[in-house]
């Protein structure tokens, strides 16, 4: 049901029930792109029923689904059409269009080609856990998540969201785990990671299907590379890749998790949907607190982030790791998404406000 997680905290003062959210989102139902419309976004029924509810409730949890449709016009097609128009202008007037006119011609060419372009759709799930005051988006990037939170904040009066932040940055924690070869309680380190240098070379080392408890990995960390992705498993039930931006990617529920579901008629789509959602949200509501705890607990707004004491050379078999302050400084310098960028994204105007 979910493949990626970006987690937000819902402000305490916001309360809304499923009926109120349904009414608000109904004004922004998905409609396919018009002939000259490049992109369309809107809410669709999570169960896939054409006239179904936009908000599904299972066990007190709410599920939404945003549909995005785009008309895909290859850049080569636009370029070819512009060249044709420019050639016609030169032939009929004897002049060559300038930069400003050429830019306008690109827009004209795109407008001409859009009605003939194929459309591509993608859906993104949004999960609200009102009791825990969490909103979770199944998005692979912060830019996509920001787009969705912007739409929600505009549609739902009083909704305020902040990205969940931890006292210890994921990069510092991952450096510690890889350096010691010891995972935090309830987790194991798996066989995939990515390390990036923070110098001007921006070199990257990736490991796939490879043990990470090696001197080679520790040497890369010692030389200044910072972990940006590490594969992990929680309680032998859910595997994922943790990123330095506190995203969970490649989420995978392992064998046996969905076998715990009660006996249901697999032909009953509604029963299967409800069961899948109940098990998925139940597992994630245990995983997320454990992960936040492993990262030093949730960061209180305005408080200084914690930096762990990294293991000594003796503890790592002779490889001296960089001090925590150095790692934290490197992480700060290479941060993917800043608080200012996120805040700006949440305050931006959605497409339907034009």
C-alpha cells in the first residue's frame, strides 16, 4: 500500500472529521487534462471506485489519494516545431527571430503540440493518523510531498503541518551505526548504502547487495564521506531505505506480516482493502516511534540537535571515525531540503487558486 514515507506532524489546534475533509476535497476532485492543459491534479477515491468517497476511514485512520495527470511533449518535438516556425519566418520575412521571440515561439509550439500529446497519470496516497497527529505521504521526493501538503493546507482550513525532525540527524546516526557495525534496538543494517563526500569533488560510493560491516566502508567515512542512504529492517517485519532527509524509501513488508490478517474472502475487494490498510498502518505506527527513538527522539522546535559521541578507533577495530561535530557540520552543509524551502513550499499557491 505504501512504498515511500515522508512524515509530518499535524498541529494540535487542528481537528477535522472525515465528513469535513470529504466536503473540502470534493471541490477539488480530479479532472483529466484539457486539450491544451499540461498538468492536472485532484483527489480521487482511494478504493478506485468512480463515484466513491474521497476519504476512507479504517480503524480511525484516514486515507486520501491524489491523482496527477501530465501531457508529455518530448523536448525534441518542441525543438523541431520551433525550427519549422523559425524557418518559415526567415523565408517569408527575411529576418531571424531574436531570443525573446524564440522563447515565445517555444510556448506557441508547446501549445500546438499539447492536444496531440499522450497523458501520463500517477497517484499518491496520503495517510492521516488523527490520534497520533501524523500525516504521512507516499512520495519519493520532498518536492512532490510539498506539492501535496500545499494543496491540503489550501483546502483544509486551519491545517498546519511541520516535517518531523529528530534530535539526531539521520546522517550522523547512520555514520555511528556503520562505524560501529551496530544497529539501534529493533533494527538491523542491511546490504545497501550510499556515501557522498561533501567536498567540491562530490564523489559518491554505492554498495548494493554487499555487507556494510567492513573496514572499506569505515575508511570511506573516515575520509569524509557521509551516509545519505542506508537499508534497514525493523523487527524482521518491514524493510526500508533510510535517507539523510528522514525519508523512508523502498518500503517492503516481509513474509508473514500480511499472513497475520484474519480470514477474509479475497474476492471481497473492500474487505481486502480494509485489512491491508489496518495491518499497514498498525505496523508503521510501531516502526515510526522506534525509528524516531533511534534518532534521539523528536526534535522540539527551537532546540539544538543532538550529536552522538562517535566510536573510537579501538571500538571500530583501528579505524578512527570523524568527530560527531565534523559529521554534523558536513551534513548541515549538504542538507537536501532546508526548513526555509519547506516553509516556502507549504505557503505557495496551488494550481486551482489561479
